[in-house]
């Protein structure tokens, strides 16, 4: 089932340059995506949603990213949290049911995990989660890269309960916008992915009653449902989004070189063997990355058992897509020549957007460290 029609995607694509130029949130895109049922597309049918599998929603995210990478990356965060809800329910963590029912009813989920200077990311928090005495918590700390900041109605976040310094626990919960306890900075003035409006969010006692606490777990990498659910859906859906960006870059370049003419050769650049080699090489690499992302999503849908090897495998898929897309944009710009340096050229925007993939977890250092441990074992001390 396809939720994103060609006409809808064409309108999203038409609005993308203005969203980027004005550094604003794509409200019109969100309205159309909501009307199309896309915010509930990943929700199982028994909870009132469209019932797409992860493989299917990844394919939709790739199509959306071809139209507008920033819109896709923002909506990606909502879809990740729906995926978390699915994973929790499948592992009999009933707290996930509320995520699914609220997504089906039109709530918009934001994602507040990253913190300034914290390279533990999902595995340890510098935010405080303070027990409220009734089974819930209040959250106190700074979050960064909070996508959908202007529009979320629900916010998945986490912090550390340090009540016992010898037994720190990570608390994951869903906040509601109308409960307050947060401040959103107007600080999203970035090189690319501007439409995500991923403003910093300061949690100043944001409350999560007991029924909005998802899980309380030990810090560190694990297969706990909340930890694995976030990690798996973040990596897979992020990878799918970057695939669309790289694929679109090649499309733009192919259209361009069919019209760009060489004075020396008296022919279009599409017939130049060097240009053909460049774009073919980019397409080959994108093809391989797409296969890896599709496989990882399918295996997650099937519930394959890889144990802790899942984490480096997921990181590898995200990196394959992000790096292949970075390469594709680079080769596309080289093929198109100096005109792509203009801000009016779509490749200029794609070039800025694709760089965000370098910073989003898992980065290359983390990826190589994880795979070194797989291949060689821990560093001998």
C-alpha cells in the first residue's frame, strides 16, 4: 500500500527550495502527509493504522527523501517512535500500545535523545530523571537536534535516575507538549536539512507520569526492548532516508548532462565516457547500499536473531547509505560542472543536506570500533 502519491511528492518537491531558503518548518508538507494517513502508516492495523512493514515504510521514506530530504528526515523521527511502539508491543511491553494508539489518532512524535558533548548517545544520559514519588519522573537537562521542534505533540526522551549513585538507571518516557516543563530555543540555523527545525530543547522539570514511562533500564548497549527498538528503527529509517537523497542526486545529474554540451566534443556530456563512468559508479554504489538497507529492514520485520551483532549490523547499513549518498552527490556535482555551485541548482541543496549524515549516530568512529570488536575482540589490556 502506497501512502505517498506522485502528485503529493511533486508538491513536496516544489516547496523544498523555499523551505530551505527561508529556514522554516514545512507546515504544508506535514498537513498533506497527515491528510494522506502517512503519520499512521506504520501503525499496525489492529491499533488503527495502515499496517505497513518496516521494509515498506523504509521504501516510502526513500521516496519522500527524493522529494525533500529535510521533510523526510523530520518525519523520520515520528516513524522511528512508531517503530519503537511496535517493537515494545511485540516484546509484551504494554507501554508501547499508547504510542501506537496516539500515532493513529494524529499525534506527532518528536525525538529528544542527543545531548551536547555526549558521545554515549542512547547508552547513557547527562540529563537527570528525578522520581516524582508516584512512579513517574521529571526530566532536567539539555537535548539537541530535536527534530520537529515546532510541531511535536509528544516527545520521546530519556534521562538518568541517579537516586542511587551505585545503581544509575536510564529512564525512557514520552512527554506531552501541553504538560510543559521545557524550553525550545530558536537555534536551528544550519548548513543543510534546515526544514527539520531540530531546535535545542531544555527540559526544566518536564513531567512524565507513571503511565508515560516506557522502560527503566541499565545504561549501556543492550537488547532491552526500548534500547534496541530505538537503535534499530533509527538506523534503518535514517539509512532509507539518505538513500533517497543519493538517488535523487543521480537523477538530477542525469537530466543535466543530457542537456549540457561540450564545445570540444560537440556533443552532450551524457555521451562523454568519463561522465558516464562517474554517474555509473555512483549508481553502482547506491544500488549496493539500497540492497543492504532493504535486507536489514526485512530481517527486522522477520525477527531474525543476531543477538548483540544486530547493533554493528544496523550501524553498517546506516553508514553504507549515508556514505554512498555523499559519494553520489559528489560525483553528480562533478558531472554537472560549475552550474551546480549556484544556490538555485538542486544539487547545491542536496550537497548541504547530505552532510548531516556524517554527524548522526552511528558515526564512522563508532562503526569501526564496533566491527573491530566483532572481528578482533576487545582491545587487550
